[in-house]
C-alpha cells in the first residue's frame, strides 16, 4: 500500500517533470496528491524539501531500470551499451519528446541557485558515467588494451552527448534529433573500438 508521503512525491514528480520545479505550485501538488497542508507539512518541511525527495525518487527509478537493469546486467558489454541507447530512445518516445531529461532540466533550472540540488543532480550524472565507464572498460579488456582513464572520458562524453541530444529534442519536440545523436554515439564508440581492435557486431 502506497503511503501518503509517497503519493505526494509521485504527484510532485509528475508535475515537476512536465512543468519544472519553479512552475510547480504547492497548491497544484496538494490537489494532485489529494493531501491537505497539514499532511504535507507532516512529511515535508517545505516545497524545497519535497523537491529534493523528488530527485531521489527519479534517481531510484533510474538506478533500477537503467543503471542496474541494463548496465549492471550480465550481458556482454556491447549488448548492454546498445540496450542503454535503445532504452533512452524508447523512454523519450513514450513521452512524445516533450519532457526532456528531468535531471538535465533540474540542472539547468536549479544548479546555479541551490547547491544541494546541484550536488544531487551531479551525483546522478557521476554514477551514470561511472557505470557506463565500467561497461566501456570491459569492451577494452576484450582487446587486451584496457584503459580506465580513456573509458571514463568516453563515458562522460557519451552522457554529455545524450543530454545535449535530449535538450535539442525537447526544444524541437522531435525524437529524430535524439535518434541522430544516438547514431553518432554508436559511430563514436565503433570507431574508438575499432582503433583498439574490439570486435563490434
């Protein structure tokens, strides 16, 4: 059974994903969750407190579905990389290319103004790049030329390319922009892997 606290977080998450943090009013959250002010302040000291909980909520799902379910699976590294890229396209296609990345949106909106928000979002990207870097390092190990530094830099580059592609996709409301970015990521990894004698399918 879902607790009222969780209901408030889930309602806020849906609103903030669509409207952003600042444009999501407390009154909208209360209406969407069916909570009263007394209930809200029993669980959260402020809207900011709830906003930080919303980041944790999205991060938990991100870790479960992508970082653990795909990148942390037992498949070969190339398969895991490809499944990650396909998951990203499918996720944003299901949202009609309109919402963008909630972490990227919050980074743009809040990082300059709230250090705790910035740190929480930064942790998401750091953990993502670290997990992806491990997958890329496995790919290098296949060729006997593992280089953790290069794998880490390549992972950061890929995350940056994905987030940039999502931003342009959202602004244009066109999923094809993200698809094109994914194609270039595949080309980049394929070229890099070829130079290191990694047999990609």
